[in-house]
C-alpha cells in the first residue's frame, strides 16, 4: 500500500470561520482546565469544551499562546476562560518540555553516531553530560492509525473495471496461496521490469440506501508486488501482503498517491443527507474509531474533513388513544453520533466514526449538522 502522506493539520483557507463565529456551542459541563495525556487527539480535547469540536479553532484564533495547535504535547495544560464575553483557551507548557540550561547535551543522533568529543575538566575528566531524547511527540488531529490503511487501499472501481484487469493464473513452486517472498504468474503484463503492482480481490457492492442504485464496487487490497519478467504470463514477486494471494486475484498498477491530511473537521458547505451502507473490517456493530462507507461522495459536495451527524431511525409506535383505528405515529430520529469523512470517491466516501452515544448500524442516516 504505497502512498505519500503529508502531515501538518492546518485550518484550510477555502472556508470562512466567520460563518460559525457567532454560534460557538460550549458544553455546559466543560472543565475549567484539562491536562493533555498520551494518545489524546485534538479532536478529543475539542470535544471536552465544545458541542462541535470543529469550532475549536475559533477559540485559539484569539489567543496568541496557542499559535499552532499541532504543537500541543502530553503534559501541557489547557485552560478555558471568558474574556470580554467571548470564550477563549490558554496554554501552560509541561515543564519537562522546557529546554535545560545544562552545559553538555548528548542528543539522540550523537549517541547513535558514537560521539566522542566531550568537554573535559581541568584535570582531564569528562564533564557530566545529559543524554537528550524525545519524550513525547505532538498530538494529532485524529487517530491516524485507524485510517492509515484505507488512505490508498482499498479502492472503489466501476462496473467490470476489476474484471478487465490482469489476473493471477498460477503460483510458483506449486503453492496454493502466496504471500510475501513468493512469486506469482499473471496473464498479459508487458510493463518494464521493476514496475510495481497491487493485488486485489472483489469486495462489496455499494448500493444507495434509498434508490438501490449501484454506486461502485470495492477492490480489496491483498498485496504489493514487483514485476520481474514481463510476458504472458508475467512473473511478479510479492513484496508485502495483508492476506494470502489466490489464483484469480486481480492485478492493477500501483499509483503513488499523495494523501494530504491538511484539514480541520468542519460541516459541509451544503446540505447532505445519506446513509451508512457498509462498515470496513467485518464488524457487525459500529462504534468509535470504526471506518464506514456512506452513500455520498465528491459528486455530492463532500470533501475530506467534512463532519456529518449520525441519526438512528426512531421507529413507529401504535397510538391506542387515537380516534383512528390502528393509528401509528412515527417517532423522531435520534442523534446517535458523528463521523468525519477522510477519503472521497465519486459517489461514496470513507468516514471515521468520531462519536457514538450508542451502537450504530448499517443504514443509520447521516446528515449535515
């Protein structure tokens, strides 16, 4: 799964903060201060103060202490206050992150490189030296490890697109399945040697929850390979794999996509209503940090970073007191959570569940907050 990832979560310039500036919704039970702990994300911290975490940039935008929210570390303490009637955050650094005034610092790279030029005392002894190593890294916007493998694979393909690609016709040394280090034979590949290819198998068919229209087909990543000898069949070596390769699996060229996570979550600029139509990784009940597929994509105006609320069907109840015999009443849908889109295709999107008040399910509705 090759892709290039550019970090640096920033507030994008293509939407205006002023749209929401007068509507910051503070949590009634918010803490007055919070000390960052390991594995916290910017999203986690935002949710402790705000009903909608995507509004947090408005708080630090008026505060010179928090110039870069990407440089908040575990051990730092964030304070909430009201200044001239406006909510604001301030920051107190973890003392352990402050630089020491010690005369001799042995950095991590010095230790690895075998540094020997240390200062000596007058009588020829080595002066005391402090070994410096990175204790903590800045916290991230979202739990990146939950979405990493979905940033370049799997992918969504059109009708018959996967069926028209080269396929594995045999595996070297009479193996039934193949993995990293094995060789496979693929029909009709004539690219230059050392070209890289991805191996896929057919996955789910994604269908619109309302119209039942087919939106796309999932190509599930299996492995990465390198072409050793072109031909029909061609010989490829498997360099890494997530699961076993079988005969009939499909092969497509590896595309070095550059994936940018330079966004802060925010609502879509236009109304969006859709449904959860699949959950990746084979779980039945959906909760926080699960990756789901929704039946709306870039064609509907969705972009990475867009936040959508999740609603569950309120159901229908019988009204025994109505003058109408067997009368029923449809109950309101219930707000059940929130997700954030991180990868879009033409008609579907991948999204990470950021909040869940109850177990979520396929066909739960999603919409603009």
